C-alpha cells in the first residue's frame, strides 16, 4: 500500500463528520488553529467565498494556500486545486489531512486502485479538496467527471507556469482556459509568488476572466535577515556562520558547481554538521533520498546547485547561504525566499568576490545567447551586483526591483545592523579607469593595482608600464582598497571583463561620464572580513523567537520527531516550529489553554493535545526532581 492510499483511508470517514461552517474566521480558528488572517487573506477569502474570480500575488510563505483552502470549506462542493508538482500536492494533502480536512490527490504517481478509490470518494461528495496535475485535469474523462459533480472553486497554484518567459513554463497551463468554457460559473483563483508585470498580464489573459480582481501583497519578507559579505575563506566563513547561529537548523547552501556542492557537504560533515549534496549529476534515487531526508529530518543541510528547492514547501528552513552569486535579482529573491516560510527568524547569507563577478560575467558573454538576450542578462546581473555593493538598508533596494516602495530602514539587514562607511571614490575610480586604458585594456586586477601602487615587478618592467603616466599615482590607498574599487567598478558596469576570458579588464560602456569628471561616485569601504561573533550575539537578542536552549523545546521536538516517524510524515505536518515555540512560551496546563495557541486546530488538539501536555508535565517533573536533588 502506498502513502496516498493511507492518506485516503484516514481521510474518508472524517469527511462525513465535518460539515463546515461558512464563516471564514471560524474556519481559520477551528480547522487551522490560527487567530487572524494575514495581509490580504481576509479580503481574498471573502471575495472567493462570494463566488468571484481572483488573481493572488503573494510572496513565498505569505499564506497563499489558505486563500483557497478556506473558501473550499466554506463553499458547497469540492474544490479542485491544480498544481504542477507531485511533491507539492502531497505536502498539502498531508497537512490538510492532519487538520481533519478531507483532501486527496489525482496524478500519475498513483496506482489504479487508489485512483478509483479517489474518484469514487469525489463522486460521493466526500472530498473537500481534490488536487489534480494539469495534464490529468485536461483529459476529457476528467473534465466530464468534474462536470458531473458540484464544484466549490478552481484554484490554479503556481500560476506563473503559464508564462513562456519564465523558468517554470508548463505548456498544459496554457490550455487551462478550457475551465472558463466548461465551468463558467465556478470561481477561479490563480496564485503565484512571481510578481513581474509581464507574467501577471499573461496569467490574467490565459487563466482568468476579465472581471477577476487582482490582490497584491507586499513582497517583503520581514523575518529574513539579509547579509552579504566579501569572500575570504568561504568555507570557513560558512562554517562560522552556521556554528554561530544555526547549529541543528535546516538550511540550504547554494553553490555554482556540482563538485563544489559535494566538497562543501563533505567539509561541513567533517566539522560535525549533517550535510548532503544535491545536484543534477546524482542518480534519481540519490536525489530523491536526499530531498526526502531534508524534508523529513530536523537540522539537515543541503548543499545544492540551483536545481534544488523548486517545489519544496518545507516551512522551517532557517538559513539559505550562497557561496556563489545567483544569476539575477529574481533568482536571489526566489532562492533566499525558501528560508523562513513559517515566519520565524531566518537568514539569507552570501559571500562573493571579484573573481566571482569575473566568472559569471564571462560565462554570460561566452554563452550562445543572442546579443539582445545577453544585454538583458547583463542588466539583470548588474542589478544584483549593485544590490550586493549597496551601502544602506538592503530592503528598499531589493523591493524596488519588484516595483515596491519600502519606507525607512528595516533594522534586520547587515547594513542596518552595522552600517558600512562610505567614501567619495570619484578620484580613485578615475585613476583605475585611466590605468585600465593606458595599459591597453587587457590586464587583470592584480597587475592594475601594482601599476597604481608603483610596484617594480617583472611584468611591469617587461611591458614598460613603469614609464606610463599612471605608474605610482595611487600610493594614497592600500592594495585592499584598490581591489575593492576595481570590484565595485566592475559590479557597477564601469569596467567589464575582456571577452577572451583571461581575466583582463576593459572600460565598461558606462564609464564615460566618470572619466570626464561629469559624475561622482560614492563607494562603500570594505569591512575587513573578521570574527564577528561579538557583535552578532548582541544583535541576535531580538530574535529569541526560537527557544533553542529550553528543555521543553527539546522535549517537544523529540516527541514530534518520533510521532512524525511513526506516521511517515515530515515533523512540521504535526506542528510547525512556530507552534512549538508558542507552546513553550505559554506553557499551557489544560486542553483549553492549548487550544488558544496559534497552529493548534480542533483536530490536532484532539489528536495530540494530551500527548503535548504530558511532555510538558514530565519536563516540569524532572526539573523539580533535579532541583530537589541539588538542594537536598
Ligand atoms: P505560500 O504558499 O504563500 O508560500 P503557505 O500557504 O504555505 O504560503 O503558508 C506559509 C505558512 O504560513 C504556513 O506554515 C501557513 O500555515 C502559515 N500561515 C498562513 N496563513 C496564516 C495565518 N493567517 N496565521 C498564521 N499562520 C499562517
Ligand atoms: Zn535594513
């Protein structure tokens, strides 16, 4: 028997017992155990419950699922959810089942007996939600099946898959327009975390009627702390970061190459952390196992190429680290967005270097893309690099890229916590540009800096660069400062790598104004990468939402791991970290008190309430015992 049929047998009998309220607030409290709607949720839910169509744009972790799950329960009939990924469907069905909701899935991973069972349950009106893969939905037999039964709504998840410009294009999504023709009276709600205008317009055109309302939530992720530093000894920097703030936490480390994911995982493992690689070169079996372990175990680190993460709904990823640059702002936002879906504090951490910029720019230039495409990619990369070098609060800079205004400073990024100093680098920049020009636009940073500093090296003698007017004109700054200037000029597009890929620098297309003195330039002074532990622990004070050193926290996590193992579900399906943390904080002593806690719905209360209270009681007992034995 496979997992899905387990889900079904657990689900079916409850459906008949659960006639749901049509009041969204009551459903939120009773079924999901939450006190209040977030952001736009309430407005969206009301609109869909009233039978209207909607486009929902919310960031990852914003709470899209409730926007259709609550109307699914409030409205008569079964809600049909279209989702492109089997893993996503399975996760949501597991989570719903755990809240006592009758949900099932139809996709190609099921055996035919399970399929028939699910279809029968659907025909019987026993299902509150039915998740279907798009190709399955589009079969004539499925459409007919749906026509024969009352439907609450259609939810089209990951609706950006309809966009041919995006990375996740799914041709079947283009055909979902058929829903409007065949089911004109059933409300459709399309949801995505991709916000750009072009994708938005495509979703509206292909998937929704003209009168659909658009709801846009802020794309800010306030619980994510953004930190970007200079690469020095990257693996040691990573290790220090994890050991200081993320012992026993789940995290993702993104690396550029397959080899590097393996080396990094081995390195972390050799230092006592649990880490596994994930990349396209592993066998399907290995990839599945590693991904599964990441989802099901607490505190595992995955070192991955970007192939990892899509379709993973794990809410308690506490950090996302980049050992190499992502290729655009969109990619950065998406990859870092996999941290902290549960709303608890999480880190987006990155280190990068001049060499990284050279490498990624060269790859871009040498790719087979058309000139227009290359220009677009170059602009995207430059936006990211400018963001990296940004000297004030990162949040407005990040959100501005998605056309969202952010007022003030966030207090939760590296630049807010430890403001970098800036300096007027106009003169220094012009010296670098002249040096690049005078030496013939083919030398790398090391040589250029030697020339500026007036060093007597073999290369300088060989090329006669000690005769140039730029020789020795930069003695007022040290080597590190000059490297920093070169890196930032490259990041800002005032310099570019030579197309041959030998590491040489050429004048960038944007450097004219600077050379002519028509523009001034402020750059950030590099922080020398050093131990930052001291400053760190103070800045962490406000982030004590995770009570990692409390005995009841440890005990509840152990209990949860065991319970999840028994049932073959990920621990967060039982209770999220946020819920456990709230329990630790509140120390409830009765079922009523426990019911008040966010994330404890009625179904989970019945199923786990006593167990949780027992765990808390036994922690109290052993505390009392040890106090007695130490005093007696
Ligand atoms: P998305 O699909 O937008 O990435 P999810 O629907 O998975 O986000 O929700 C992210 C997390 O936030 C989930 O753990 C969910 O249970 C939780 N959540 C959603 N809405 C609320 C709410 N109103 N109150 C508390 N938690 C919520
Ligand atoms: Zn900030």
